[in-house]
């Protein structure tokens, strides 16, 4: 499995997206881990809505921080993740069950 590179900002945004689903937050709260599989549902659209309403560097609430910490511990994204092209154009990487590496910004064109 190939490792995908994300910035900390992108991981935070992905945690916000995952935390929009109460069942994911509850799973992480009780098990300390991310679910093995998460249906993507509206995540590709939600990343744009959240960036418009909360900006590009939102402060995480308690539930979002809980999910963020689980992502960092496990180094994986079961339902893809948020990607910022040129730092300000959000898209959603659809590949499920990604192994991740956190890299310093800015995102470069050679990242996959």
C-alpha cells in the first residue's frame, strides 16, 4: 500500500469532516481507534462547505480533536481525506483506507 502525504492542516480538516458523524466520534471515544471502514457519503462536498464557513485554519472542538488524535496515532485515513491545492482550493481525496505521512506545507505538485 502506498503512503499518501498530507499537511497538518489537511489532517485537521479531515478530522473535522469525520467528526461531523456522531457514530465516528462515539466509536473513537469508546475504542480509542478509528473505524476500519467509513462510508464517504457527503465528505467530498462537505470539505468545501466547511472551508467557506470556518476558514482554512479552524480551531478544533473537543470531538474533532479526539478524531484528529486517532488519525495521528494510526497514521491512516479510512475514508480518504481533505487536500488543499495551492493552499486554498479544497478537494477530497477519495481513496479509502490510506496510510499517511504528515509533511510540512506547502503541498507540492509531486505529492500523491
